[in-house]
C-alpha cells in the first residue's frame, strides 16, 4: 500500500526515459511501418505530372480582330494616373478609375483627343477633344493633381464634366499640363487658319462674280446698238418706198 501513496510531484521530478532505456523488442514494435508498394496511392500520378492524354476541344473558337478606335491616331502622351469627376448632386469628388491617360492625334484631321481607360477592365473613363480654350489648372490642395472642364463623351453622350486627375509624381503632372496647353494653342492656330482660308475663298468668289457682272453690261450695250442699226435700215426702206 505504500507504493500507491506516491504524489504527482514525485513523477514530475523523475527524468524522462532515454531511447536506450526501452527494451529492443518494444522499439522494434513501435517503429514506423514499412512502405508497401502495392498501395493504391502509389499508382496515382502527381499533380504536375504529364499523363500524355490529349483532349480535343468541344467548340473551336476563331480568332477575332479587336479594334480600339485608336488605329488612325498617333499617341502624343501616355501616363499612369487616377481620374475623378465632380458630382454636383453630392457635392463631392467621385473616382472614375485608375489607368493610362493618353493624348491621341488623328493622322488625317490633326485633331487631338484625351482618352483614359481603366487598367484592368479597359473601360473608358474620359473621352473628349482638346480644343482651343481648354485650360488645365493645378489643384490647390495637391501638387500632383490638376483640374479642367470638358464636354466628355465617355458615357455615350456629351456631358459637361469637371475632371480631376492625380499622378504618381509632380513631374508627370507638370508634363501633362504643359502638353495639354501646347495642344490647345496649336488647335486654336489651325482653327484661325481655316477661318482665314474660308474668308479668302468667299472674297475670291465675290470678286469673280463682280467681274462677270461687269462683262455682261457691255453685251447689253451691243444689243442696243443692234437695235439702233435695225431701226436705221427700216427707215431707209421706208424712204425707198416713198420714192
């Protein structure tokens, strides 16, 4: 009975048995079982193993040419940025998306438009022409941002929008503002040249019309001369009849 009255503190003070303290028969019995080659999982291939099987597709998809509408335009500027539009009803800025903002110049007409698409979905965030009179101003609260007004066509209809764009660096923001101002000024010069050429064409048409009217007046004079000559001949005939 004395052997059963030992407390738990007695077992805590005992050292842990080492590997050599167990009998060899017990060690062999508790050893890990040997690997058997006849198990089912040995025959299953690994996840990355190529089985060599070829599965033909059920539906054959043909390659489709995708047009972006930018094939006839040359890029002038391409920068990464995040675009915002001002919500008048909520009186706050709302994010339109982050992606690449481009200035594209048409190869034939020479017109320049601003296009921005979201980086993942390629959805159009902004799409409007850079016309004469468009001004870009630096945002008062952030040197990396700038704001401007434009008649945008991103949603399929013209809307007067107030945009704010933010760039990763101040240098990119300044490059964007400078390029926009240069393009707007160049578009104004082209419009002035077109107006001047149009007015010159109208003046030429007016002068040509005046010259033609002056040429027609002598013809009227010749017809009157013919009438007078005819009257003279008729008078001569009357005199002969009298004689």
